C-alpha cells in the first residue's frame, strides 16, 4: 500500500501521533483519578469491628420506629435515598443469584 503525497500510512500515524495522544490523556485523567482514589480509600473500605455495633443499633432503632410510624416523618429526599439504597441492595442480590445459577431461569427441580 503506497501513500499518496502528503498522506501517512496508518501505522505511521499511530507511531507519530500515539505517544503525544497517550501522554495528553494521562495528563488529563490524572486529576479525575486522584479524586476517585481519594473517595475510594474512604468509602470502599470494609467495616471495622467498631462499626458493626453501630450498624446493629441503627437497624434496631429502625425496626422500633416502624410500628410507631416514625418513618412517616422522613423528608422526600431521605425516603428517596433510602429507597434507592434498598433497590441497589436488592439488585446486587439478584445479580449474585443469577451469577450463582448461571441462568435467568430458576433451578431445575
């Protein structure tokens, strides 16, 4: 394949334009990755042993507030957030079940 005058072959374009493009993409993505790693170190850590009693106390308080009707005092924003969290947990559970079964159809009985 011959290139016409003033045109580079595709491999020459990659060799010429590739390194500057790669360094530009690394330079532009560095601040975003720094922000991601900052939040990942804080939010994606497993719970410590000290956090487990706090979580169980919050769950007990939530169960106690259900019969008393205290959940009706939530703002729309809090209720929406709680609903989204519950939906996310249920969807991840469902995805895990699908992965475990390797099928969309239920177990063979």
